[in-house]
C-alpha cells in the first residue's frame, strides 16, 4: 500500500513543514527549539497517519481524489475511524485543515462584503489641543471593525489615541459613544468598547492567520475612505515582512504591503483574504505612489490585544537607546577603529542607558544611501549573545524583559568595557507619535459623514496634520 498513499502523505508532510517553519516568533532561539520539537512531533504524527492508512485502505482513493475531505464534517461522520484519529492528533488536523482552507477559499468579493461589512464601523474622533488658541478643536474620521460581539472594536492608535471623544457609527446607522480600552502608538493598534445592544447581537469579523498570507494573494479592504462609508476595494498582496519605518522597534512589526487602494479614512479598517477573514489592519500609504499601502498583520494585533484589555498598553523593557547593526564593511570604508556590533546612534534622555553613561553618535554620514550617526558606542555582546548579525541583534533584544538585568560588552575608542543595568518599563516617548515621516497616515481630517439615505455629497477633506511620509507609530 506504500505507493497508494505515499503522494498523499507527502502532501500532508509539506503542509506540516509549512506550518512549522513559518510559526510566529521564529527569530528567537526559543522559537527555534520549539520548531525542532514541533518538527519531531509532526514526523511522528505522519508515521501514525501512514499506519492508519495502511489499516484503512478504503479511505485512500477518496482522499487522493479530494484532499479536503479530511476536513469535511459529513465525510468524517461517515468514517468515524478517521475522525477519531484526527481528534487524537489535534495539531495535525489543524495544520492540514488550514492548508486545505487556503487552497479552497475563493469567495466572491460580493459575498465577502456581505459577510464582513456589517462588522465594519465608522469612527468619528474629536481632539482638543489646550495649548493652542486657534484651531484648538480638530475632527478625524477612520474605520474599525468589531472583533468581539461583546462590543470590542479594533482600529489604529492614530485614529483613537489621545482623542477627547469617540463616536462609532454602526452599519445600521446607529451612532454610539465609544471608550478607548487600550492603545499602542508604536504598533498603531487600539481597542475600543461600545455598549452592547440589548435587543440585537452585534456582528463580528472573524480573525484569520496572517502568517499564511503569501505574495500574490488577493487582498480586500473595507472602510470609509474620505468619509465614504462602507467602501470595498480589492487588490493583491505585494510583499510581506516589509519593515517600515526604519525605527528601533520596527523589526517587531513586519507589515503587509498591498496594492489594494486605500485612502485617508481607511485607517483601522480590515484587510481580508478570500475566506473573508481579517488578516491585517489598514494603517498607512505612500501618498505620491500608485497604490502602495501597508497593513498591520492581524497576528500581531492578536498578540497585543490581551495587554491592551488588561493594562491599557503594551509593556516593553526600556533599553534607552537606538541605532543599527554595523559590520566590518563600514570599518573598511571609513578606515576607523570600529567593531562589528550594534551601533548606538541616539541615547534617549532620562533613560537607563543615559544613566549608565552610554554614548550616542554625533557625526552624520550617508554611505550608499544608508545613513549613520558615527561616534557612538558599539555593543558587541548583549546578555551572552554576540551581536555578529542583524538576526543576533533581534534575538537578543526580543529576549529582554522588564525588571531583568541587562549585561553588555561595549566598544568605545578602541577599548572594550562592560555595562549592566536593570530594565524599567518603557514609557510613552515623544518620538512614538512623530509629526511627520515617510508614510502618510490614513486617518482623514475634518470630513463630513455621508448620508445613509441620499446620494453622498462630496466630502470635505482638509490636508492631514501628518502630511509627510511616516504614519504616527
């Protein structure tokens, strides 16, 4: 029977490997160990499945004809022995079912719109600046979506954070006040809460798995561009793991790049796959380009939602510096006494790094389109990890925790010395919400809500406050 089911088993094996190698957090050493353990577990499950097929040869022709039967409830009801095997190997069943779902989800855009749009909301925010005499009051509009029928909404931090009032308009036209539960300006994610209606159940969008997003996948967005409510646009995924903007914490937020048309007002709206699942949150666009937009992976949002619900913010350790990895090539170009490691370019005022007397750079250089601030300390080793590559830097930084002692070896002016200090919780810093940068935010400013019953009037759109090239992070 080996030849009869070997191709089928090979297909299932590829599915398992796919799930293992692209698991979240795979950049850390612990994740690597978990991947190896998962690979060993899946190899054992594959052997078990092969033995099962040997014992039940009648199932083989059916699965060879249609692999998706392994996730079909009716077929499993007719073959309780297969159902029993899958229930005893839950991780195996989930991985295979997910891959089948990827292959067979091809809902029409109209069907997806009907499915998800009732959960998409219009957000109207008011901000009052007490330090200005003129133009103290500003109005913003954006999008969001209900992800929990209890009244929880996901949107962007730059739509909701720091606003004096938030009003959410539902798909049925009802407007209700919203409360900001938690926000993270760095990842640009916020959770709102609205009162749960007594008479009706709130619709909610299903959260998908952004780790399964591939370049070339169809991507649909629903939102309120320029105040035009419940607008559907479609396009494709242009790139994944796009690191924008190039900031110290950007490596933790690999964005999804899309050519799906998004505009001011789309901020916080869902990015959908062909199953109608939310795989991203629209966050930014490059204004002078043709349909280059970015979405926050939904798995990142799922990871921070618990912190936003319980603490109201994301808890991070405060190292107190930022910079970039440098290798021996820079030393060869400059012919200067440098070392391979993490170059400290800026030390944040009041930080533990400043108290430890670490130094930032002062000489600005641009080499082959890459900008440096030279002259600062170079960290060559952090908590036992030699910083010999960008991956090692990420590994060491992601392992840092609040309250832990950080130990580092530092190179300065041709000499090495050790530094150590305890990591406090990182506060919200002024640079977390910059005035401008390289990507325009999508929240529109001072736009009129279009009528629910009449032909929409042309919305009034004033130039957004952040009219440069970086969304507030």
